[in-house]
C-alpha cells in the first residue's frame, strides 16, 4: 500500500500565560536571529508537556519530534490521556494550525471532525452546509447532489435539514457533520472524539461506516477516542501519546493493554484533581482528593472496595449529593451505579470541607479494568435536571485482579455485566 500521510519531526510549541505581553519583542528577536542565519532562540527553550507539574518555562512543547507514516486504507488510532497532544496533532494534520518545526506530506483530500460543528456556518441551514462542505472539499454541485439523499438519510435529521444549524442540538450537529465528512468522498477522514456526543446507536453506526470506507473504499481514517473498545474494534495500528511524545506505536490490542495498565488506581494520582481538562461541572464544589483502597495498584474482587473522598465548597450551596458510576471495560458504557447519595441537606458555606468514605461489598466485580465516574452535585426533580458541581470521568480505573477461579470467588458473571444499582455504605461524613 502507498503512503498517504508522512509526518517528519513534527513539533508544536505554545507560549503559556498572557500571550499578548511582550510578543512583539519576541517576534523581533526571532526575525533578528533569522536575518543573521541563526537558529530561532525560542526553539532552544521550552519544557515537556507534563500538565501535572508547574514547570519553570513559559514555553511548552505540546508535541515534540513526532514521526510516523500512514498507509492508504489504514485506520490508525491515536490514544493517550487528556493533554497528551492528540488534538494538537490532528489540527496540524488538518492544517488548521501549523507546526513549529517539521513537515507533513499528505496525498489526498482531508475531511476533519475535530469538534462539534467543525466546518459548519451556524446561520446556514443543514442543506446549505452540506453544499458548503462539499465545495470546500473541491466537489462539484452535481457530485454533491448525487450524495445528498444518502447523507441526509444517514444523519437522521431530515426533518430539520432546512433549519439553520445554530438551532441544532450538539447530537444533531455531530450526526450531520459526520454524515457529510464520511459521504463526500475525502481520501482521508480525521475524527477526534466528537462522536462521543452522539447516542450509542449512532456511535455504532459511525464505527461501521468508518470500517466500511476503509475496507471497501480504501480510504484512510485517523481516529481519536477515549473509548478503548471502539479503538480496538476499528484500528489495527495505534499510536500512544504521552506528554507530547510518541510513547508507543504498533499493534492496537497491545498498545491499548499497555495504556490501560498505566491507568490503574495507584497511577491515577491526585494530580488529576487539579487538572481542569479531566473534569466538568459548574464548580460550586470541587473534589480535592480521591483515594481507593489506600492507593493499591491491584484490587481483589473478594475484598470490600473502599473509597475516601475529600471535597471543598467554593460557593455556598443548599444541599449536596454524591454518585459513583462504573463503566464497562469493553464498551465504556455505564453498567453500575450507587445512584445519588445525599451528603448534606443544609446550607454549606464557602470554604467548607467535606470528607466521607464509601464502601462497595466484596464479590461485586469480576476481574478487569473498570473506568469510573465520580459526581458531586444537586439533585433535580427529574434525572435530566440534576446539576453537576464537579465530575471526574474515566480518570480513575479500578483494576481488579485475582488468581482464584470464578467458582472460588463466588460472584455472578452477570455482575456488573448489565446496568445495576450497586450496594454501598457511606461512613464518616464530616463537614468542617
């Protein structure tokens, strides 16, 4: 197979802090060095993209010395923790930003889905945006018309096709955007986690389409996702990025396994707690510490699971609820939850500190790596009205391992194979 993407020594440097202050002087200094035939002075500084440490330089390498090739018809997975450089790499490949050093050689048209609404004009209708995207890809009006009905049918938004897309929900946006990108025949399709916005049925449909355009149509796909099951299903080869560097490249199954092993509870340190890229919520209350079984690397499914949680109130609130949700190690779908647990039914003033311990009975889990979802918030009248103060999703992994047989363990193989409510106990709630 011929090479369609060749990445040679790509690096991307960003300046941190208030970029406007002193930028002109830096530009003049760069020009002066270049005029004298000397190396850019700012390429000699900068630190590795480790977001868990403060660092001393105002320059950081989001990517550093990236080299790889992609063959025609290949589906390449790109995985790594938040902040590893995945999106920066795809933006460079999509030519929405330029590398600081290095070069990229691309053969063929590229269609990119880097975020919800990429390439769409909000004031235009869905129909008009289909033609706009086709024109950007260099297609004629007749070529787009031939694909139009197929695009609308795949997206499932026919009723709204003549409505301005600014009125679409994020899920409708993604449905139409992916349909356009996949059906307007680009040689290279780049997808960055955006499919997570869609429902489970549509995600499955998209994975099938990406596999089809690769296997049957010989087109190339670059796929970024935190859903390891989807990566394993779709990609034969993957790249693992860590701190802006290529940590591993090769067989997807092996790379996913190595990546997940680094995400076990002992390595999910509380540096993540202070990292805004790993969490969502409105911020009235924030997790400050999560410790699982005293930081054990491997958890015995025959023992009680103990979780110590600390949180700080940033703004006064009237009540507080906690929830723990467990995801499937295969599909990433939600499979077990404690439901909403009330921690306080009174006003909590700013700077209050909450400490408590949750415990899950033994023999609840089978072996494997289970992504977790920690939630603090306010309960609404309906589930969709629940208001998140803070949530941390798929940062901590429960790594259950044992040398005993299923019969010795004594748990049902169905748990937690389907969505169930976890038994739990909350101990030692303290509010300071």
